[in-house]
C-alpha cells in the first residue's frame, strides 16, 4: 500500500472507534450497529457474551437503560493496516457509568466502572471501513452504580 492510502485507512479506523463511543455516550446507542459489517460481532469473553449481526447489535445497544449516564475515555489507539481491505486495532479505555441519572444533575466524581482494552478488526466494504469484530478485554470491572432519585449516590 502507498503511505497515504495506509494513513487514510488508519485514520478511518480510528474515527470508527471514536465514533462508536460517541454514539454510546452522547448519541443513539442502537446506531452503533451501523458501524459494523452486516455480520459484525461484539464479544465479552470474560462472561461468554457474544452479539452477532447488525440487527442483534442494534437490539442489544438499543436496550441500554434510559437513565444511564456514561463516558468512555479511549486512548492508545493503535491501528495496524493488514491489507487495502483489512485492519486491526487495540484501544485502551476507562468507562465511567451510573444508572438512575436525572437530566441536568451533576454527578460527583467517582472511579471508573471498567478499565480494559478492545481488540478490533475492520473490513473495507464498498469503499467504507467498518468494524468486523470487537472483543472486550476487561481486567478491571465492577457493577454499575445506581443513583438515588435525586441523581446523587
């Protein structure tokens, strides 16, 4: 591959990673499915969860609790372009998350609910880079905290 073609592929894959967390935290979670290939997979090996296919992904992420507040901090995104149509990446993340959030409430700072990394693979279909697989590696994790009705713990 030419250096510019490789750079554009790396950037497109990195933007997919960042676009996904933005949709989960600030947008419409079910739209995450649109960033995957039709046969895309999201899996969590530590508890044997596996969601396969766009419609299953749409349903899974669309079922997110309505009053969940989350912010994912992603860093160290390292994309490796394997060919003109395939790539992989590792992304480190920390997730801050609470349930029972009331719009407009200020939530006191707390520790992240999860810290780990994602192993992603990408495929270029019809000129567009998409996620093919996302595997969650979670060495640090805990339950989602539930706030009282006033938006505080």
